[in-house]
C-alpha cells in the first residue's frame, strides 16, 4: 500500500509541466500532517506507560505533548491564514483549472490572459529607474511601469491618475 502511494505521487515529479512552485505548499501540508500524527502517537504512548501498581507515570510528558500539539495547530492555522489566499488566487493555480484547449464556450478571465506588470514608483535618487532597468534585463517579457507613482522627499507615495488597468 505504501509503495503504491509513493509510486502514484512520484509521477507528478517526473512530468515536464511547470507547476509554478505549487508542490512546495503541498509538501508543507504533508509535513504538518506527519507532525500531527507523531505528536498524537507520542501522547498516546506516554499515557499508556504504567508502573507496577498500574498507575500512569508519564503524565508530565503527555501534557507537554498535548501542549506541543496545540502549538502546532496554532502555527498551522496561522500558516494557512497567511498563505492560502496567495495559493488560491495565484495565476498559476488558476491555470490548472482551465481546460487545455481553448474553445468558444470556455470562459477565460482577463486576469488569466493578461501579462504580469511590475509597477515601481519614481524617486528623487533614481533607485526606481535603476531597479526597473535591471528587472527589464533579467526578466524579459515582463512589463515594468515606472510612471504611475512617485515617492515624495518625505517618504509618502503619491499615485498618478491612470485609466482602467
């Protein structure tokens, strides 16, 4: 059974398709699931240990494991609350839900068709312009826009009026 699970999941790693880094969050979820299983197993083992009179002797260790399980659950909740919106609304995650062949009946949202645009503000030191030129050289194919916002000398961001994006 374990060999079958390993073999069925290994085919995902051997494909030529780029998944945009979506395997990493899945690996973290599997890791946390294993951590829950380990903590609950240790908790149960600590509660099963008895002395010659039949009384539990590892109550303190069981309490520590229960506390560790609660801390893991809190961390897992905070992790999911922070990263699940990023995974749910990422353009890469949306592409997997679209059909492979485009047909007249399929709906393609504008956000999935549009290209990525990096918007940088203009500053007095020219840092934004230098960063924009560096990004243009390194990441060909991405649009870099630097005339839609300005950083004032006091550090405030001032947006220019632009049309619909």
